[in-house]
């Protein structure tokens, strides 16, 4: 009976790890998406500041 329990435990452990891996991957992708969006907003902000500065220089000419 002990061997059967060990086999069942190992079998279920394989599926448990697969589910954990999927959850970790979803969490990783979520954080990566948030960081990507944050960096895109920072880049847009930097570009708008640059455009503003260039616009002011052009108006002075």
C-alpha cells in the first residue's frame, strides 16, 4: 500500500508543479506587462518634454 501512495503522490506532484509553473508564468507576464506600460509612458513623457523644448527653440529663431 505504501508504494501505491508514493506513486499517487508523485503523480499528483507532477500536475501540482505544472499548475504552479503556470501561475508563476502568469504572474511574471503580468509584471512584465506593467513594467512595459510604465516604460512606454515614461518614454512618451520624455519625448513630449523634448518636443516642448525643441518647439521653444524654434519659436525663438
